């Protein structure tokens, strides 16, 4: 089956429907929103690469102000994707769930297969390559 022809898996028999299902989709959308920022993705990739890093190391990696990086890390911690360990004056961050690496890797593969379309899609934001298509009506 081609990537474009794939569909979501069938809902298992007895799975909740109605408000619970809508809540599940809302939570999933928030999950992807947490991953939907380039700085947060870079911080996740960095933490997956090094295992654990101090806040200072995360700031150096991101190349942004300490306040901006702290806000991004707070988002990742609040969503349960990253854990923080405090030791003295230092905070140490690490990815909380090994499945995050699998998910990010899979997302990279899917995005690579659709990179041109994603870069030009105006529905999700300004085109990355200067041109755009798929503008919302």
C-alpha cells in the first residue's frame, strides 16, 4: 500500500465512542502540537542523542535565550515527554519515554516522503520555499 493510500487503523470493537473519543482526539492533537515546534523537536533530538543534559547544555544547543529554552523544556516536561531531575543548582533533562525516539524517527520518514508538499502547504503556515499551494478557501 502506498503512503498516500494508508488509513488510520480500524477502531477496535468495544472502543469508546462519543465524548471520550473526541477527548482522545483532542489529547492527541495537543500531543502533536507539543511536538510541532522546531525548537522542541531539536531539544528532543539532542536529548535522545546525549541521554541527559543540563538546562545550560540545552540552551547552548538551541542557541536561544535561557528563558525561551526553559519555556520549551517546560512544555515538554508538562506534556510528559521529558523528565527533569534537580541536583543542587542544576536541572538535568532526559526523554521520559523511549517510544518518543521511534515516533520522531517515523515522523521524519513520513515527512521526507512528502517534504515538498509540506514545505509549500499554506494551510499550516507560510510556505517554507517562498512558493505556496493548498491555501485554505
